[in-house]
C-alpha cells in the first residue's frame, strides 16, 4: 500500500490477501462479511471462485448494469438475503420479485414523489433541531455520534410513518429491530455451503416473539388510521393507504402495508443514521473540509436548523454525504443468484451461480476512482463525470432504492444543522471499525469530541 492509503486516509476494511476455505469463510463472515472480499477486487473487474458453490464478484460497471438492469429478471436476490429479511419484512418491496414486486413499486412510487418528500421536510428540520440540542448538552466532552444519529433518524422515520398513532410503541419497535438485526443478520455456515432455505438456521429461530409483537403493533396502527383518517400533512402511511397500482388497480392489504412500512422503518432510519455518523467521522478526520462546510452552513442558516429551501445553498454538505456513501455504503454487499446462462466480463455464468456485487470494493476501485481510499467530497463536484454503475449506494436499475431522495434530503438537513453549530474532532484511540452485519456499521460507535463552534 502507498503511504496515502495507510496514513492519510480514513479507516477502511482489511481485505483478504489469501484464499479461504469453507471454515475460514464462515469464521470471517461471522466477524465481518466485507473481509471476505479479496484485495485484488479493488484492482480487477471480476473475481471468481468456489466455496462449495461457484461465485463471482463483479466490479465492472457495464457488467453490473447487466445484472441490475438489462437482465434483472435473471438475477434475483439471493436465497440468503431473502432468508435474513423475510421474517421481518415479508414479501415487501425489498424482497419481492417479478410481478409481485412490480405492482408494489407502482403503488408505492407516488408516496416518494419529489413533492411528497419535500412536504415531509419540516419533520426532518424539527428532528435536526432536537439533535442539535442533545449534542449541545455534550459539548466539552466526547459523544457517540452514531447513537445520536440513530435516535435522530428514528424520530424522523417514526414521525413520517405513524405520526400521531397511539398504537405504535416506538421504543418497543426500535428494540425489536435492533434485536432482530443482532441475532439474525449474521451469515450461517449453512449459508456458506449453499444449504437450501428449508434447512433451519438456529440463529434465526429466536426472534419470533419480538417480531410478532412488532408486526401486531404495526397492524393495529394501520387499522386505527384506516378508521380515523388523516390529520394535517399526509404522512407516508396516508400516501400508501391511498396508493394504487395504476395498471391493476390493486391496493395493499393491511399485511402488505405493514411489511412495507416496516421495510421503510428498518431501512429508512438505519441507513441514514449510518451515513450521518460516517459523514461526521470524516469531517472530524479532515478539519479543513469541516471548516469549509461549516462556513457554507452558517452562511445559509445562521443560527437556525436547515430546511428543504436551504438545500441548493448546501452543495458541499451534500458532497460530504455523497462521499460518505461512497467510502462507507450502508448496503455494502449485494448478492444475486443467476437463473440463466450468461457471460460477464467474458466469463461464463451458470444457473445457480452466486453473483456478488461488493459495493464497498466497487466504490474504492483503483480503475474507477482516483486515489480511492482518500476522503475527497469534491470528486462529486461534477456528478455527470461519474459512471452511473460505479457509484451505487442506493443500488441501481429499476430496483434502485425508492427512498433515496428522502434519505439524501434528511441527511443534508441534519448534517448542515450540526456542522453550523459544532466542531467535531477525533477521540484518540477510538477510531470506528467498519463492520458489515446487515449494514456497514461503525463497530464501537463514532466517538468524537464536541465543541461549540463559536464565531
């Protein structure tokens, strides 16, 4: 590695430098799935191998486009992905395939229109203000900004899904989600050897009561809303209740609504919290960028929290979010199962092969990104210069994350509000370690020293 890669760059995952067998792969995956990625994956377009089953890691944008867009139906999500997620979110948008996915996507799309997402911005502004108050109370000492961001984004997603719902115990749902991810999302040895889905994974049999309670609460809240109607600005649940597939005129049942709402709650707060936590870590890592962003935020906001109207004036804050998503993509590893014969990067793909898209490696690839491990938000100054399938924090093709604009709007509003008021510096010896469980989390939290920014 060059000096820049070891001393002048933020934390990164140690990638594999030797081949692994089944047991090594299992042990590594239990520790950190990203450590399964061979180091050559950030320098080659494609890496293939066999760990009981044939597998391919693809980092070439044209081949990725083929998997995610051109031959989408031939590359459904892998059985492992579905086994991990189905107990929590059923056959919702994130898991469903084919026609069942298409009609749900069409019915849900209006809820995430630009107009509707912007109408929810006051919820984000209010949450940013509350976050700033909590952070201010910790000025002068170290604070775990990851925990703070989880609290903040959960407030947002709760307020835009079940606003005013008495039946929805937010704290209980939050605990159930955390317990589910902690016990269920780690890869099993049976996943590594390709055992069929009907073979029970013991670690996935213990979360039933918590998930059942969470689903029951969500069902109750949906039923309550159906009876009482909306009050004030329509929230996400209102929009989904109104949603209808324009082709089939099908509407979501209570169970389908619940599974999709739980999808948005799980994905919508965890991923944005991670993005913000990593962005704050990066700002602390590079005080020059932090000072520039603070000056931008103060010029736009003064002493108030950011609003959606401020976004055009917060270009650097947006680029910091983009760069945080490049270096630490929440969904850092995608897996697909090939259903048909194909060729990717000149190599044969057979039905049953596992095709992996290691987004972490793609977005640090030496052939696609200059000095790829370095924190440089200005690389996003001209987004048109970046290959659409070289940067995939929200996926790509027809199944691109439906909530991407919501997440980006929320992240910039909260980040700008915090940077305008506080100065963040690293805590020596407490650098976060990027670990992929279900999402790319900072093991140990993101501990930063907090100080009032002053004038």
